[in-house]
């Protein structure tokens, strides 16, 4: 049973006397943050009293309590303070509910009453470039949401909407035609394609920087001239003028710093004779690369053949990373798949009066937004916006989707606001659209996480390093055991992979996804605190209890001994186990895996308190021993299952 849902259902009729829509306040009934206020607490009497202005919140709360019958589930409800309603579950009821979970494969989690067809759009790398740390968040957040929704009984489609048709292919094709190292390509096609992309990008950036410097120099000169004029007319008592001078000085400093950085970049580049020679040979390389993209999109046979040659190699390379991360997709339809649909999308928008021409481009103007949603450029090229609209149309009409989740970083928020608004205007009014936004992974310098040389950290190298670090920790801990090492080299390797990959995933998922977070190896792999390792260790510790006691867990579950939650720590642990269902519901609604990580961390902490306070194998009473073993088994099952929904494995020995 979802206890929170049951309590809210029972309270809802009583609230109708005070509000026409109880849903506006019912979510104020929540799990209590402190056990002294009960197991759950409701504070909706206060806003309801403010609306009615007939009763004080405490008196209104008392009237609500009189209307609610929870005598089969709870102790008598208590009104506390200015109008809080404290709710404590009956001991025998909680024991009975917990006992029912023992033989429940779903651990008390019911399937959705109204299952939806949900498409989760996540990861979505540009396939012509190796995956890097920037792809981690979308991949693991999307995968966790996919797993939770699927477990709850929704019909879920995981779609990797890969970038396989964009400008990067024009750059690679140009590089292939002019700078290819044939031997390197034969040995490792994807690495060579990535090198070609970086090279063309570097050459394009050089020319762009060189062309920009005179403009910046001119801006600095104009700002300095303006500063001289202001200083000449300066009146020390004019505070507004003083403020303007300080601001102007600051702007000049920033522009000069930017100019120095650009000049240093040029100097470094020009010291490389090979790069300088290539740059001199192709002064229009950015335009030429765009032309290669245009030719590809126009169906040029040579470029299309190259694209078909490159794509399988690229897809195979990214699949290696997904296999390591245990991430799977139901479909991988890239931008190229929707290319034939784009003209019809624009035509339909025009026909419905949504798209109009503006300065040569075709745009959708949405009330409340300053910028238009450009669906076709002045040169006739379609945009990401057009592709996204075609994708939504396909997902609704072909996949019959009810809900779409886009797991994309927060920098794209404005794009998705415009996209969703356009889709509603287009006629898809019953479709639930959600931008599952997330922040950036930072280094300890609080800047985007990169290597010392300034390159973006490759995802495969990140996984390798995590496993290597985890192996060193596992080996050190095993060697330090009082009776000597217990694990073989093969076991250490397996555990290191489980701990290393789990640590990276959990460190990402435990944060509020909207926030940036600092990537820290030491914190990530610590066996104490809010880490995957701590949860994995708690699971292994429980498995060790059963090994030590020679207890068959399957046979234990068929034992008809009633649970006895006499100790406070036993009751707290059982209550947390029973909350698993409500936590997963919250994750599914808000697409926030950190709700689940917070829950598992608290569960592991409560188990530690229980284990320290209550003898298990050494319990003197047989029934008490069995009851506590059942709590241990349930805890282990919830930890293992909860981590699996986050894409994290466990080990029975660590």
C-alpha cells in the first residue's frame, strides 16, 4: 500500500467543506520530518483558514479531524501548535503491513492505475564525436527515470535522439576529403573522425578569432575614448557619474582581458607551422564545411556515401559506452530519420496560420516570448526546432505517446518553452510535455569539468579511472581485514567495476538535477556518507549476516512469525521500508531521481541504527530473531531494488 496516498484519499472528503478543490492543499499532508510529530503531518488547516477567515487554523484543524475516520489505520489524530495535524500509524497495523511485504515481489509498490505511454528522450550525443563527461547527466538521469516509470507499469519508450545529421558531419566530411590519415582511419575510424572534427573546428575558430580581434580592439579604443571624455568632465560629487566611470573601467578591463586571451590563442596556434599552413590554405574553411553539410542534406551522392560509411562506426563506438553503463534504448532515431518530414511540418504550420515569414525566415511567434521560434532559415535550411516538431508529431501519431520527457541540460530551457508552447498552438493539447533539465558537472575550480589541458573529459576514460580507483580501495580494504584477504582477484575486479560505475552514477543522481555539482573522486567512492558505496556496503553487510547465521532467505520469507517492532529503531526502519512506494510515485511525477537516492540513504542510516541497537543473530528470543532477520531481508531487497532503478548494481561481498 502507498500509505501517503491512502491517507490523502481519506482526508480529501473532509476538505470539501473548506475548498472546492482539495487537490490544491492535499499535498501539504506529508511524511513527518521529526518522529515526535508522528509519522505523517498535515498543515493544510492554515491556508484553508486564511481563505475562509471564519475559524482559527487550530479550530479548523479540529473540525477536519472530526470528519476523518482513520481508526483502522492510525492512533487518534492530534492537533498541535497553530493547526498542525499529527498522524501516527497504529503499531499492529504497521506490523501487519510490513509483514505483507515479506512475500511481495514488488515490495508494496502497486502498478499505475492509469498507465501512460511515455517517451523518454535522453542521452542524444552527436555520434561523430566521442562521448564525453557532458553526456553523463542526460544518460544516467534519463535511464533512472525510464526504469522507475517502467517498474510502475507505464508503457515506456527510451529514445536516443542522436545527432547524426548536423553541421558536425559537414566538418568531418571536409576534414576527410582534405586532412585524412588513412592508416589511422583504418586502425580506429572513430578516433580519426574525431580528430578531423577537432582539426576543422580549430581551424575555423582560428579564422573567426583573427577576424574578431580588430572589432574588439576598436571597441576598447572607443570605450577608452569615452572614459577620457567622462573623466575630463568629472565632478567628484556626482555619484552617478562616478558609478558610470567605475562601470566603464570594469568593462574596459573585461574587454582587454578577452583581447589578450584571443591574442594568446592566435600566438599559440601560429607557432604550430603545420596548423598555420592548413589555416593559410583554407581561409574560408567554416563556409566550406557548411557547404559540405548543405550538399549532404541535398542528397549529394559522394557526401551521402561518406555519411553512410561513417555512421555505423560511430554508433558502434557509443554503444560500447552504453553497454558499460548498462543503459539500453528501445529506439535510436536520429535527426536524419525526420529529415523527410520537415517540409511538411513547415507547410502545416503555415496552413494553420502559425508560421509566418520574418526577414526571410519562417517563424512561429508565441505570445509572451520575445524571440520567435524559427522553423526555416532564410537560406531554406531547416532547424533543430523543425526537427523537434516533426519528432513530437511522430511520437504522438505513430507511438501514441501521452507524455514526453526531454532529458536535456538547463541551457536549453528557453528552446523547450518555445517548443512546448508551439506544440500546444499546433493542436497537441492533450500531450504532457516535460523538460527534465539539469545543471553542469564542475571541477573543483567550480568551472565545467575538463582535463588539465583544457579538453573535455572523455566518458570512457572517466569510467576507466573510476574503476581503477575503486579497485585500489577494494584491495586496500580486503587486505586490511583482521583474518586476512577474503576476495580473489576476479572478485575484486568485479566489485571494483560495480563500485566504480555505481559511484559515478550515484554522485550525479543524488543531486537536485537542476543544480550544478562538483566532481570529486574522494567523496564519490567513499564508503561513508551519501554515496553508492555506502548503500552497496549496507547491502553486502546484510548478506553477510545471513551467511554468518547460515540463514536461507527464501525459507525465512515463508516463516509465519509475526513482526515485532517493539524497539523504536525497528519501527523507524519498518516505516521507511513501507514508504518505498510513495517515493517512487514522487520520482515518476517530478522526474527527480534524487528523491530515491535520499530515501535509500535514509534507509541505510536507519538500518545502521537498528543494527547497532538490536541484536539480530544473538537475539535471545527466537521470534524476535526471526522478526529482525525479516527486517534485514526487506531492507536488503529495497536497497538492491532501489539501486537497480538507478542503474546501479550490488555485490553480496565487499
